[in-house]
């Protein structure tokens, strides 16, 4: 047993709970967590620890998984002390095969701004590992810290960013911006030469059916650092594309072939169901979370709710055999389809909800409006100088792609059509809503595997700032632009893009965003690597924005 106060812990700082306390929580159920990933059987009973999410000032969602021969009623408890002598909330939930044995309960009637302990109990008296969670504050709030993650590919390496966040024990809430899992089969991404042999993927094939998605989550959630993170911090999570299929949108995906993989809507429904079974999330496609008077966190779905099909520069340039024809095609595309005023990324209903939510937040006097979403919203073009950085011996297809990116940049077109850059009219509507609401806007983004920091502007007006987090384990630009030194590439990107203030194109890790009434301070934390399990950092980078400035100090 570990020492704690008998009253609910004030949640002004995560360090109210000692490091010894965190370690004790982290090793609860260690017999499972310590088993080699390549040799695990998920077994019966409590197989995947506990998790929590969807916090409010009075409630939190609790999660566990309990495998049995038949549906089983579990009791959950929330307590101010780890001995559960006087639970402050209790309830029951059924672990059922129909939900892959995942069980969720919502604890209500909790005190705001408090740390709590929680657990599940089986009918035979067996207890799950003890988890730690917290409620959100109300009224005046002086500080709140978000640990932000994205792009955790199991095969490429260990989730050391998760492990460091647990060890640091200085965040109030975990935020995952998507690509929590990847859909590819073994030997695809990573390929056989890139992956770690001890990180055995299940199923070995690409995941398409509901049973496939469920087994992939079971594999990822068996990772010990993933379990530790969920055990000690509540999480707000959004899906991106790889939770379904690469470059997915409302009615399809780049990595979905209907002729061999069936109806997209069936696959999308299976992906959504497995995500909502295995993650500590609600079924709401988008939601708001109020952090006292300090911040409104607005969780968006930029992927499946209302996104139209992304454009492809390769298709725009298809069949254009000379530079003049290629530039003419890019100019026509830029002034036509790309700029179409009705093009949607969020969908009309979500876009209206976001506009109203921004206005509601600012009218209530909330200091910050934070978009918790998936893809970069800042404008990012390929450096036109990139062609001059190419060395000898590059494959022709690499040269062709880089040449196409340079031509697109010359035409005033962005690098990534799968980001907000591919939907400029939709972005303009969001920026207009933020300006009309007089929002202090912070946009969080993942997806790219690299680190970014943007000043966001529209027609010369400062809209807010964007913080793009590097990946937990998925490789960044260094994996396919390794012939360019990372510092050289980052400098070229910043020089090419007026909004971009900083970039890191070669490191894995996560970021902690500390919000106060006067400023937001972001610390990027870079792992030493992902090929060995370790919580050591290679370095950090701090970036700050003052409230009301709409600009970053890098």
C-alpha cells in the first residue's frame, strides 16, 4: 500500500501524488506488463489494466477489460484514498463478448479539481489494478497542463514518450491526437528491415474486419508504457486516419480497396466500434471540455465526420510531360477545385457547433480556446530550394515527387493536401469564426510525425497559434529525406513559410502544454530513440505565447 491523504487530492499539480506512488500504480499488474510482447496470451480476467477519460468537473469515464466464459457484472469504485475505505462513487457495468469484453462506467457526483483512485471488482472478489484519475476545475484556475501525443506505431519501436510522461508526473491530462494504432499488416509499415522483432504485430494481416481491429487494439494496449499512461492519467482522445485506413475521409480512404476489402462504410463502422470499445472515450463525434475559467478544449473530428476526399497532386500532374503543362495544370487546380468555397473538412453541422462553441467560450470570459484535433492547420509549402539540396543516387520516384512538391510550391500550393491546407475554404471559415469570437486560439495537431509551431493569420490578422507535436514512434522526414541534414531542412521550411516559426523534422517524443491566464508555455520533449525502451530525453524545446498576442516566442 502507498501513502496518501484520506481526503481527495487537490489537483492543482499532478505532483501532489509522489513518484513512489506513481511507481506503485505503474507496476500494479506487473506480471502481465513484464511479459515479452512476442509471447503474450491475453488470457482471462482483467487483461489490459484500467483507463479513464472524458473528464468534467463532476464526472469521469472509467474503462477496463475483463474476459470470462460469459457476460460478467463488474463493480467499479472511485475513492479519495487508495485503500477504498470510503468510496465516493460506485456502480456496475457488464463485461460482454459483444463489446470484446471491454467495460465502461461513468462516475458522477465527484468534487471538481480533485485526484481520485478507481478500480473494478469481479464477482469472485478479484480486483483490477488501481488507477488514478481526476476531475476538471471550475471557476478561477491558475494552471493546467496537457501531455500531448500523436502517431504511436507499435512496430517501429517502444512508446518511450508515454513512459516519460508517467515518470515526469507533471501533467493533469493526457491528450492523444490520433494514429493511436496503425492498420497495416506486418512487414508493411514498418517493413521487415525497419521493425523491432520483439514487437510482434497481431493480426499479421492488414486490419479490415471488426475482429481484426479488436485484436490490433489488444496488441497495442498490451504495451507496458501505454498501460501505465492510461492507468495514471485521464485521456481525451481523437482518431485520425490510421485508426481506420490511411488518408481516410467520410466516404473512402486511400488505403481501402472496395474490390478486395468490401464496403467502406462497413469497414469504417467496424473501426469506430473497436475504437470506442477499447478507448476511454464517449460515442460523441465532437465535444467540449471546460477547464474552469482557463480553457475550453474543443475536440474535433477532422477525419470521418464530414471530410470530402483529399486532393492528390499526383493526379493533377498525371500525364503532364513538360514543365509548362505541369505548371498550367497546377494553376488551374489552384484557382478552381482547390479553392472551391463549399469544400468541407468538418462537415456543416460540426462547423456550426465549433463556431458557436468558440463564441460561447469567449463570452463566458474563458482565457483560451484550444482545438484538440488531428491535422496541421497552418500553411506549409515545400521549400523551392529543396531541389538544390538533392544529392546523387536518389531513386527517380523520389526525385519526381520532390520536383512535383517544388512546382506546387511555386504555384502557391501547399505540401500536404490531406491537412487543412487541402481545404482552404473550410480553414478560412474556422479562422473567421475565431476572429469573430475574439478567441485566444491554440490549435493542437499531430499526424505528420514532426514538430511544428505556427503563427496563424488570415488577411493580415493574427488568428492564434498552432503547436504540432512530433510522433511517439512513427518516423518523420528523416526517414525519407535523410540525405538532407535535419537542421538544414527545418531552416528551409521556416524560410519558405511565413507562418511557420519553428520545426523539428527528426525526433520522436511528445509535448506538454502549460496553460495559465497570462500565457501558454509548450515544452517539446524529445526521446533518445525508440529502438530501446527508455525514459531518457535527448533534449527539450520551449515555445511560449502571451494571451492576446496570437504569436509565438520561439
